[in-house]
C-alpha cells in the first residue's frame, strides 16, 4: 500500500503556470523563472535606454529583485511580449524616442517652431541626456508626436504665426520642459512600487533637503526617508558637472510646484508611518534631554560697575593706588641729597 501511494505521488500531473495565470494559487518562482533587466533587454532586441523607457511607460512589467533597488523580469513576461503582434518592430516603435531634429521632421515643422511648442508645454519630453558639451538634449516619444501632428486642433500651431497669447509667454522666457519632465518622471517612479516609504522617497527626490526637513521634522523619519530618495537619471558620478546639471533639472523650482510636492510628501509620510514606523534606536541609547527645570543654572555674571559691591571695590582700589603713588613720591624726595 505504501509503495502504491509513493507511485501515485511521483506520477502526479504537473501543470504549467504563467506569470499572469490567476486561476491557480501563487507559486514561488525559481531562479530560472526570472532574468536580469540587462538580459531581458537583449532578448527583446532593445537598447538599454529603450528598455528602461518601456518599463516606465508600462510596456514591460518588472518585479523587485532580491537586493534593494534591483529589478528583474519574469520569463513569462518576455514570452508575452514576443507573442505580441508585429514583434519586435511594434515594441521598438512604442518606445522610440527622438530629439528636436527628428521630432521636427515628424511634424514637418522647423526646429525653432518645435522648440517653441515644447517650451510652451504642448510637447512633453519623456527623457533627456547631456551631449558632449553638457547641453541638455530633450527626448520625445515619436508616437506622441505623431498623435499631436494628426490632431486637427494642432494644425494652427504647426503653420502660420504663433497666436499672440503664446508669443507673449515665449517672450517672457517660459520653458515648461523641465517641469513637465519632472511631473512625468515622478509618475513613472510612483508606479514602480506600492510601498509608502518608497513612494514618499520618490516625491522627496524632487525637493530641496530644506523643504524635506520642514515637512518631515522627525529626524528618524527623515533619515529613513532619505534612504529611498532617487538619484537623477543618467548614471553620472555624483561629483561630476553632469550630475549637477541633472540634479538641477530634477529639483522643483516653481513655488506652486514646490507647494504641491510638499503637500504630497506630507500625506505619503503619514501613510508610511501608519504602514511601518521608521526604525529607531533602543530607548536606552537615545539621547535624553533633561527638562528645563532640572538644568543647572548658568553661572552668575560678575558684578558690573553699576552694582554697589563693584563700586566699593573700585573705590578702594583707587584709594590704594593713590596712597602707593604718594608714598613712592615721598621716598624719592627724601632720598635726594
């Protein structure tokens, strides 16, 4: 009987389960069920920047890896993308980003007009990089530019003179490209993880440390939050000039934008505290500040010339000095021949 049960167990039918099969209970993925993001990009025929853009846009689904900040891709996700219609051209087309010159050619306008439309916020950049002269090169999704060009409402903006109201904004120096990119990039980061601390750290990444300190006053909460702040994209060395430029682009500068981010940060930090309080040292190791009433009194200041005791001492010192001066003068006079 025991041998029969063993045989039945060994011949149990195994069912293949995909990453998105909801008809069965979740299974624990083995190491060969996942691949690194670099390998996934190669197997999908994408450059690394295209792969990262596909992840941010939600075209490619990733999961957290074993180490903090690591992402990985399920084998089932790669197979799903490969089975899509028109692969790999359709996937590559959906993540294709272009610069100003190629974008102007797609819209059949001059590069100067394309730049003006982007400065007005009508064309939203999806990424940027620095060229060898450390100038910012904004990138736009080609699919979005095609949709903008095909929209009948955009026709007056692509030909003829720019409307007077928009010309006034351009003359005032408006440039919404950095702000629009920040808003879009923040949306990418918030979609990556559901953990409240991670989401709060993403919002804090767009604020100056002073604003973060004013919103998150608890030092332990702030220290824990800083561990989830994101670095600007580009991968440059933190001390390089390029990293400084990227950090400036990632930092909110408009008052209304800062106010919105501060309010969002306060809300997310409250949610994070309720979800999982920030780690704190044991109570025995925390610095304890004694109450004001038990603090030793400061040493009394010496008497000033305005006090009676100080006046008496000064008067006695003056009399003694005059007596010594008179005694010395009398001795000198007596010693003369």
